[in-house]
C-alpha cells in the first residue's frame, strides 16, 4: 500500500468517525483505528531513531578529537534515543494487545 493510499484510508476513517458514533459503540472499529494510530506512531519513532542515530554518527568522529560540546550533544542524543526506544517498546506492546483482541 502506498503512502497516499494510507493517508486516504486514515482520512476516510476520520470522516466516518466524525459523522458516526462507531468509535464509541463498536469495539472492533476502535481497536482497528487504534492499531493504525499506534502503527503510525511506531513508524514515526523509527524515523526519528534513524535521524538521531545518523546525527550521532556524524558527531562521533569530532568527539574523538576531544570536542566537549559534541560529547554533550551525543549524550543528549543517546538519552533521547533511549527514551524513544522505551516508547517504541510500549507502543509495540500496545499494538500486540490490540492484535490479540482483533484475532
């Protein structure tokens, strides 16, 4: 499925939800929509993790030369990456719970 198709599906779901009470009354609809939202959060987190890792790799050589400012930024990047990994694990757990309900 292309990104455009995914966006259209999400927009369609949002439109249906605005016009109906399906999200509140149908647990399967709620779980399907929650699964889509959690999956998108995982994708966004993965992109951010890759971005932070790329920046880290660019900074690392300078750090080895003894640049203190770069070292501090690396520490910040590691903390943020670790926070995102933790969030990612929580999101995966939530998605697995939703998948179990959908089965």
